[in-house]
């Protein structure tokens, strides 16, 4: 066409359009990241979130600027687009896009306002932080009366707290309800409730009250457990023989996580040294002996025996003698358990080839029927590193003995473990599996209770949260301390999942891929397709 003038600004217009397309793809990708953040599948720290928002705003601005520059520099192309065949095809695509976005918007609106319309809400977070833990659900089911929660929150801070309290209400079978009071506009109500500051939740069941310091599942569940069992129980951990420490900063084996978990269930945890105290405190609901490195003295065992004869409770966790400093010294505690309860700690160490990588880790297989194991039967195994086996030597009058855990037939009790040598089962010397890992017993006459494990490492910090280790430890304490109402009522620590690169270089790599590489691939593909169509006419 001789009369058709060439647009001198065409190359600049094309460049502006490429920038707009590039920015459009980037905006879509960053918008998807914002959507993932809104679903709480990941989180970003404040600085990374600011960077994300800045790049998103810049990309949106570039889309608008690019399209505007293209329209200014190439007005004829805009007119042809809206009047030609491309407009017809484009309008069809636009209608389809709007329809699709409308459907997505409608579904999201319905899902947000009716979270249970498909039977149950979907939780896409890694640790299921948007779903109440089984322990929390058990706590709600155990409520003997209705609980009224009063949340003292300023109006702008109520959203997340309302979402959490709604979950408690929906899963309580009518036993939990809540209301909000703004302490700024109604300071008298806060004063009457004894609440100071913002963000606290008062829970009341009958005449019993407890305050949750902030809105978290763990904190509210902890308060509910207190309402169920408002009277604290006292547990004493024996010290003086190299037992596991209650302090996390200690250089020796620590059970500080177990201690904190028990304290969250309204237990008072204290140390007890019978070598200096000479008596067991009158308020002791339970005495725990966690992995002594030296044997108890006969005098200490006599004190424990007197305490048990008066209806006391004992939780013993003794490691294999070759993993301690017992040497060939007698073990008066083991002698007492055998003589009075018919339970003996065998002089062996369990080899279990269920775990071929580490056969010194005994794995529970058989689970006895007992209150301690009621939530372990289908959900958890228990791992006891470096354990010894137990035996029931005789039936005792008035005493009911129950085996809690056993190993598989692939295990045995090794009596002559030699460093550097592969352990082999010796007929006549070693005990063939299945072997007993834990035994509980109760005296129907004195009401005394005892739980015995051939291992203490399973309750230490490094192993407490693995599989069912923490569950069976806490359940053993609940049952031995005669606190059956607290069985299986344990708080869950939620985990913060942060989607962040560990260093600046990796963050830059992610930005380059999101902002340059992926949009570039889309743009190059589009330009290639456009050029191919042009060549075909």
C-alpha cells in the first residue's frame, strides 16, 4: 500500500507493550504469592513482605504506564484492535475471563462465609494450624459444663481471635461460647473481670475462672484443662543419682519439655533429694525416677516403700545397667519392684531389627489395653532408644499388672553387648522377643500405683516429641497421679512456617525467577507465536 504511512514510533510502542506484558505476568505471579500468604500456607517476615508489596506495586504501575504509552504512540493499532477481527476474538476471550473470575469470586465468597458447606473446611497449612488438634478436641469433649469465654479486645484486633474462638465453638457440641468486650469503650466490665490490658480472654465454667493471656489454641486449651482440673497436682522428680535434669540449660540429659508440658496441665513440678530431705513431702501425688546413673540406697527405697504402702504413686524409668554407672552394685529399687509388685528390670539391652539402621532403638509393636495407652492403639508407636526389657516375675495379691508396650519378634534382650561387634542372639543367654517395654500395676488395697519403663531417654528433650513418646509419658503421669480426668488432654505447640530464603543470595534468585525468567518465557513464547502468524500472513 503506497499511501499507507509507516508509524515512526512503532518500535517504541512495541517496546512499551512488551514492558506492559512483562509487568502483567509479574503482577499475576506476585498476586498468586499474595494469595498463598492469605491462605497462611506460608508467611513472610516484615521486610520481605514490604519488598513483595513494593515489587507488586511497581509491576502494576508498569502495566498501566506501558499500555498508556503504547496507546499514545500507536493510536491506529488501538483503533484497529477494537474494530477488527482481533476485537471480536478478544471480546470473546474477555467475556470468558470475566465469567471465570466471577465463578472463582462466587466460590470464594461462599467458602469464606460458609466454611463447613462441603462438610469440613480445608486446611492447607503444613502443620494444620487452622484445624484444632486432636488433643484440643478431646479437651472440648471432656468439658463437664458449658464454658463462657469473654474476650477483651479492641475493635480492630478482634479478627484472628474471633476466627479461633469460632473453631472452639463449632467443635464443642454446644459446650463453648464466647463474646467480645472492648476494654476501651467498656473499662468497667474489664475492671470487674479483673482484666488489665488488651488481648486477654476470660474463661468461666461454673464458679471456676481462668484467664488465657492471648488468643492461641495452646493457651486456650491450657485454660480449659485448668477449668476441668482446677486443683494442682504435685509431682516430684527424684535427684541425687544422676537423673535427667529439669533444667534445659543443664549439661546432662534434660526433661525440660516434659516438665513444661506437665505444668501446662496444672501440675506443680519440683525436685526431691531423699539423701538430704529424708522424707517424701506429704503433698506428693507422684514420685518420678528418670534414669538414675547410680543406684538408690536402701534407706531411700525404704522411704519409697513406706510412701507406696500409704497409697503413693511411683513412675520408674531405668536404663540398661551397661549404659549407667551401676557397675556390679546391687539395685535396691529393682529388688523392691520385684518383691512388692512382681515387676523386674532385666539385665539386658534390647536389640530390635525393626529399625535396621539403629537396632538399639526399641520400637513398640504390641500395645496393652490400659488408660495409659488408650490414644496410642492406632495412631502412634513409641521409640525407646537404648532400652532394657521388663518381666512380670509373679502375680501378687491385690495387685493388677498390665503390660503396656511390647516389641516385635525381631528383637531380643542382649546380655553381652560388645563394642565394635555385631550383636548376635545367643540361645540360652538372651531373651527372645516379643519383650516387655513398659508395665503398669495398681494395688487395690492400698490404692498405690506404679509405672515402670526400661528406658528414660524416650522422655528426654530430643525424643519427647517423636511419635507417641510424649503422649505415653504424660499419660503415665496422669494415670499414676490418679488424674484420669486429664488423660489425653494435652496442649499442642503450633509451629510457625516461614517461606523465606535463608540468605540474601537465594532471595535474589527467587526474585529473578519470579520477575524476569518466568515472565520472560511467557513473553518470548507470545512473541514467537505472533511472528509465526505474521509470516503465514
